[in-house]
C-alpha cells in the first residue's frame, strides 16, 4: 500500500491553510462542543494544524495518530 501523503507532507500546511479549511472556526466549534472535557483523540492529525489551534484555546491533552510517518514528524516539530 502506498502512502500518498508522504509525497505532499512538506507542502500540506500551505495547501490546507490557503482557504481550504478555516482552522480557527473549527477549533472554536470543537472548544464549544467539548465544554470542560480536555482529552482528545485526533485520528488523522496530519501535520497538527487543528491540534495547534486547539492547544491555543485550552490545556488539552491531545493524542494524535496518522497513517503518514512524515506528517507525524512535522506535527511533533510544530507542537513540541
């Protein structure tokens, strides 16, 4: 099985932040839905774009999983 996301991992953020998704709106919606809950499992975390926004809103404990090892590497660098 070929993982196509390995090929686009390095420019994935540019693609998704060029108007494709509104991560600020998504993170605010999740913040309101989650209320006081702070544990999140992010399946398909990608490069951590949404996780990064979520962490700016509250002290979440987020576990991110993704099929692409390269995407996870980028997310780890971005989020620390």
